[in-house]
C-alpha cells in the first residue's frame, strides 16, 4: 500500500507517553502535593489517582491529600504500572515489581535475565492474570527489537515466558475467552500493521493469523487495537490509501472473534481520525478521541472524546477537548470515569462519562514517571 510520508515513529507511544510528557523528577524534600482543579459539579468526585514519582508510589485523593504508599527502590526504569485490588504491579527495567498497598511491602515478582529497554503491562479478563511484554534491543530494523511475552498469575505468584521472538515487537492484547491463548499485535518500526496473532500459551507459538482486511476492503491497522472485556470483539483503527486524493482515509474496524468477520465504521466529521481506544467495562461502547484531518497533520485542534455504541452503531460526543495532544489512559471499573493525560503538561484530566464534566489534576512540577492504571 502506498503511504503518506511519515517522519515520526508512533507505534511505541504507549511506552513513552508519560516519560515524554515529564522530565526526570528531582528528589523532593517532602511529598509533592498535586492540586485538583474541579470543573465538574461539586457532588462529583473522581477516583483516587495513583502515580509513581521519584521511585515512590503516591495516592492522590479527591480532597488533594497525597499519601506515600511505598518506596520502590532502584530496580531500573519504570515502564508501566497497573493496580489489581490492593496490589500495584510495576514493570521495571529489571523485572516485575509487586507492591502490597496495605502493608507497604515490595518485592520483585519477576526478575529479567537482561535489563529491558521498554515494555508493556496489562490486566486481562482473568483478574488473576497479567500479561507483560518486554524488548531488550532498540534497533529499528526487520531483524531488530525482539520481544518476550510473559504471563504472571497474581494469586499464585508465579510466572512463565510464553512467547519469545527475535524479530519485531509483539504487543499482548489479552486472553482468548477460553484463556488458552493470547491475542498479540506484531509491530515493526511503523504504526501500520496488517494482522493479529493467536499465540498458544501451552505451545508458545503462533497458531493463527487474523488479517486486518477482508474480501470487501483491504485496510491496514493504524497504531491502536483493543480487545473487549469479554474477548468477543477486537477493535482497531484502520487506514486505506486513496490514490486519486493522495491521502489516507481512516475508519474504525471491529473484528467479531466468533464469526471472524470485520465491521467497518465511517468516522464522524470527515475527514477525521481516531486516537486511542478504550472499551466500556460491559463491552457495549468504544471510546476514542476524534481529531480532524489526518494523524500526520500539525494542527492542535480536536473534536473531543467520542463513543461508539456497537449495538446501535451510534456515535456520540462525550466531552470537548482543547487540543489533540492528549491521550486516553484508563476507564474506571464502573465505566463512570475516563482518565486522559496530555503529552506536554504535568496534569491529568478525569472525564465523568455520563455528563461529560471534567476534573483537571495538576501533577508534581518535578514530573511523574508513570500513572498507575
């Protein structure tokens, strides 16, 4: 497929979203004190915010109080962090760290043989299973990068490396419904992708490929993909080249993983493109940021946060946004709040989904290393 020239490699944005937005934190003499700037109604209060700064874990309550939960020590770069009940897991350069928020105890649940340069950590449909992927080579070539996908069982405190690949990076998207395989997204040095992999946990190998195109349309994935909570649907942004216009056109595509068919959705306000994907906890809605033009445009304008109801096929506006340099981070377990983070400002924004009201939270000026999802 002919492509518009791109000068920025964007497929690894999930690894460096926070680090690119913030500077290396200085050592504070006291705990930093972020400030909530409520733009929502007074009776609304966003969830507590967990973040890592200066190798320490902080909890920011809606009243502005900052609590130090634990000292994380020196275990390499902080690459990703998730919370499972009262345990926070942090993907570090040297391994996977486990922090008990009740006791403050910290331990390395997984130790890597070699320091990792970057990686990802995600929850799955099984509350007791985390998936992580790490890369130990930054070479951007057909034979560079490489990846290891690992599976960690929270309740048993055990792990195993499921899949090791020497060429190209693989992003784990989640478990199949029978929890016997992992959906993986193979990525290279371009945000474009053309297939998904089904990776057997027992066999440690690729057992099936799912292409991003079908008999009706040859489209390529563009940057983002998200598995629904019930592992029934796989959503991803797609692009196709229109030669007569010398431009890319963007759509949302949703794979039905039962029928193995793809449904395409024309985006609102064309020409436009989507940025980021989050499923609602019940799997009924898909949230994304809608921006005008194309992903390579230099405009700062945004159409805001939108949703797609996959049952009614209806697009709806959730809230407006000032500019496009902001990204989706996480949706709350009750589906009421979505957290967004700008690229260049030390802050986050909570959006109350039912009303579209916003809370802006200023983070420490020294910078944060990671928001806990």
